[in-house]
C-alpha cells in the first residue's frame, strides 16, 4: 500500500484529480462521508485527508509515504523529507506587507508580526536587519493597523484583504506553490511506485503547459 497524505480543502481536491488522471483513482474519496481514510486495494493506494500544515509531519514520520505540502510549510519547518516535484498549483507568494506609504526607519528595530517565524528570521538575517518578531496565529493584518507591528510577513494570494485594510505588499520574499514530497525511507523501498506517480504528474503538467 502506498499512503498518500492530501491537504484538506480545495487544493487537496485539485491534487486528487491529478492523481486520478494519473491512473491512481479511489472512487470512495468522492462519496459524501466524514471518513478520513480511503483505499483502493486493487491498485494498492490509500489516501487520507489531513490539515495542510500537518502533511509534512505525516510524511517525515512515515505515516504517509508521499504527500502534498505548500513551499511555505517546507521553508518554515524544514522537515527531513525529499521534495520531488513543484505541482505548479496553489500559487501565491510570501510577502512583507505594510500600511500604504510606510517607510522603514533603519535606525530602529523593526517590529514584524507573522506566523512564519523562521522564514521571517532568515529573510531579515540575510539583510542584517534588527527585528523584533511578534508571533500571531491569525488576522495578521490587524497588527500594523493597531500599531502592534510595523510590518507583517504573510502569504499573499490576490491582495484583496490587504487592499481592504489599507495595506500593501512591499517586498516579495519567495514564491509559493504546492510540492509533492516523500518520506526518505519510503522513497528507498517504494521508489518504483513513487517514480511512476511523479512521471505521470509531470506529463500532465507538460500537457497543461503546451
């Protein structure tokens, strides 16, 4: 059995459609149920839905052989896994955002609100900029509005929420997309099957780009 961790939500549904097209279907997954695990014994594949930020944990610890995780998660938590393929979906970017017209006063420590602590630390360390990180778990946009922070580091997809709150992206740190990842030990022992999936997904992506 090859165990596949899919991120819950729209992204996971898109990814499952790609796997199905690649010849790894599991009809039960489309049934309207609260089940979390779905198997197709005939072709030896088992899918399960997990919270997007947990996919890499399941893969790293071997509960899943492969999975789909956003590049933001991989950069933030640096799990010990193989990154096999950029699926070119779930695209967005990690940005520094601030109130419109913000000017950075480099004489002062910059206050940065984010839930991506490691990405933020690494980014500003490269610039040699002194920062004070304020770790938040949600509604990060509130921080500069209420003067809790000077800037925020967050994922920007369309930028609508920022605009509505009089904020704007000021720097792009890194582009983000969904990646196919594998457990290192699984890749050794189930490599043939995993490679088959990688090849089939690559072909789909090439067809899409032609």
